[in-house]
C-alpha cells in the first residue's frame, strides 16, 4: 500500500499556498499585459497556467523548478533591458525582471512556501 496523499484542492490551505498562487497569478497576468500593451507573446502564459495548477495542489519541487525558470529568464534579459532603459518598454521589462527575481527567491527560500510544497507526495 502506498502512503502517498492525493491532491487537496482546498484553498487557501496554508500561507505558503496563498503566496505561491499569488506568484502564479502574476505569472499569468504578466504575459497578457505584455501582449496587450507592449505587443509581446502569449507563450509564457502556458508556463504561468502550469505553475498555477502545480502551486495550487503543491506538487513537490515545482516551486524550485519554476524559481529556476523565472531566475534564468530574468537574468538573461536583464542586461539588455538595463542597457536600453529609458521611459519606454525596457523600463517596464526591467521592473518585471526585478519582480521575477524576487518571486523566484520567495519560491525557493520562503519557509511557508517550502512547507507547502513538502505536503504532497511525501
């Protein structure tokens, strides 16, 4: 017999779940904003929706995987955004990059968020 717990879809189950779902909601809103205002792509919306589902149920290690993706994307684009900064789209992208980096740090290191992701499939 397996002792694995099934997914619990209650919300909010914990502070960590609330924080991580808020970050996933930001990840879903950001591509829509970029598409409508700056003419970006909607492809990152798929990552945001996948993160929202994983964060809602607390799939183990999904917080770390999304944190790595957020940090890699933010760091690779930050140099170009800072080089071309002004009161234009690159300022908005630089602000988004800083928010992405902070969100990645919260997902990876916040104690309540880590406790939420250790809940499922222990």
